[in-house]
């Protein structure tokens, strides 16, 4: 079997043949680390608002290292998946195709009726792969975090966003500009609901449990500097090209002389550093490399950082919510509200301008920012309400 079904006794797999009007059934997909912070509050809100709803949780296994998956489940207090596809890594085509093949097999094996809807989050390969399989089987797709656009089709995530939105029946948005993006692409207005940012629900809920930076650093054999910058890098455009990665690290090394940098290294980046022979270069600079961290450790490091430097999507949002200045090491962002309202500044990828901007921020203290609309810790409640209303309106009872 290409997949496992965990917890066969769970409510997600109850036998409903005896019931004349079976409960509605929602299949929720997670795949990669940032999906988990989005899904955890949604599952909790669905449980509170619709206890009778059958919810099956499927993990594609796109992220599989314990640090990228199991630890984050534990940090969020999230229940184990009902179905694990264990798809692992591969090229985009291989990974997407394999997820599609395995997800299709799950739906074939599942006793009818099919789920009433498939809920996907974010913009990773699994989001698109599962949306495509569901849509081709005429199972409606619900997309949480719809309508974000960088305008840069060289980003694999941008392709995933555009196509997933085209396939979705209900599109739930996290920032107000997303609606205009969707309307421009021909999505009907009545299918779009502005629900706010579910990632910030997790942040607010878990912040009191954040691990102190000194504890995290001690665990990994380092002393905690009194003040530091937090660095993350994993975008293919920054790490897959050895020349670009070397230039970035040289610039960040210059900055680290002024402000020590803590650098939890993503597995993709670790592999790129090794391949390019750059691990020595890092060791020369005051850049403290750490393994991928748990969510509660990462929250602690972000909260207390003087400055965040990142190419991640979620960390742009989290630093805005925490009021910590952020320099995004990219030419564009699909999350413009973090720049227009929040603490984010687009720094581009040119080493000299990154260093100049970072030094300027250290002098001025950086952007203050405010909380974007509906980043209030209650987005998952609105997502659950929209999903339940949609199921009630569209579900065909036998
Ligand atoms: C993926 C998402 C990206 C998201 C990021 C968060 C896509 C196209 N990209 O990028 O949008 O911001 O997750 O982390 O879906 N690897 C491991 N262990 C793991 C996972 C990955 O070692 O648990 C390594 C593998 O060598 C793999 C590489 O990292 O080939 C890339 O992983 P993949 O999931 O394909 O993409 P990410 O770069 O993590």
C-alpha cells in the first residue's frame, strides 16, 4: 500500500452506513512545516463549532524530518494525522505527481460517499497536488490563504497559488489585498471570504509557552548573545545557486560583526551549503548555525530578536505580529500588508543593499508597524464559520 491509515477507530473513519443522513465530511490536508501552524487552530475551531462534522486529517509527508513535522505537531498540541502519504522529497514534478497518485489512491480506497470538500492551506506543492486531484473528482476545494500574489512566476509557490485558487470553490483570504487579486483573475466575488490570518491565531495562543532563547541556545551548545538578529534562508532563488548563497553569506557575515546572527538552517539550505562547500565560510563569521527548531523555540527567538532577516513567507507575518523589524531577502512579497502596515521591509537580494538597510535599522530601531486587519487571533473561528456555512449550503444529501 502506498499509504497508511492511522487510527482506524478515529471519528474520521466511522462507518456511516447505518445513518440515514451522515454527518458532513471534510478532508484537511497538511504537508509542510508552515501548514501546521495554519491547520491547528482551524481543526480546533471546527471541533468547537461543529462537533458532529467528520474531519479527516491527511499528511502528505512533504516534510518528514521530526524537526520539520513531528516536533511541530507536538508544540501545537495537534492530533496525529488519520492518513499519511509518506511522499518525501523529489523534483517538483516528481513530488507533485507522487502526491497526486497517492492521494487519488486514498480517495479510491475510501468508502463512498466521497468527502464533501477538501480543505488545503498555503502554497506548497501538496496544496496544488491535492487540490487538482479533488477538483478532477468533482470534490469541492476550500483554500485557506487564497489570493496572495508575488507577481513572480519564477517562484514555484506562485504557480501553486494561482492554480489552487482557480480550482477552489471557496477562497478564504488572510489579508485585504488578496480579494482584488482574485477578482482580477476572474474568481467570482461570492466565493471569496476575508477571514484573516490563521497563523497569527497559533502565534497568539502559543506565545506564552515560547522557549527562552538562552534555553534553546544552551540546548544546542551555544551561549546566548545579549542582542542578536535572527536569520532564515530557504528560497530556491537564494540557496540553490552557489554564487548567490556565497554572496549573501559574505554580506551577512559583515553584518554579524555588528550584530550576532542566529541561523536555524533549513534542510534544503543545509544541503546547499554542503554542496557549495560553504560551511567553512559560515564558521568564520559570527553566524551561529542551529538545526531546524521547534515552533516554541522559534517563537522565543523571534520575539526577542532585534532584527529578523528572512526569505520565508510565514516569518514575514510572524515578525509583523510580534512587532519585530524584518528585512525580507527577496525582490517581492506575496504578503504586501506586512510592508504597508507591518514591520517588514523588502531588502532585495543584493548583498550591499541588505547590509546598508540592516545597519540603518540598527541605528533607527527599524520600522514600528501595526497589526494588519483581522490578524486578531480569531481568524480560525471565521474560517470554521465560513466552511460550515458553505457545507450547509452546498452539500448534496443522499
Ligand atoms: C517547501 C515549500 C515552501 C515552504 C517551505 C517551508 C514548495 C514548492 N515549497 O519548501 O513554500 O516555504 O516548504 O519549509 O512546496 N528536506 C528534508 N527534510 C524535510 C523536508 C525537506 O531534508 O523534512 C529537504 C530535502 O532535501 C528536500 C528539500 O529539503 O529535497 C526541499 O524540501 P521541499 O519540501 O521540497 O521544499 P522546501 O524547500 O522545504
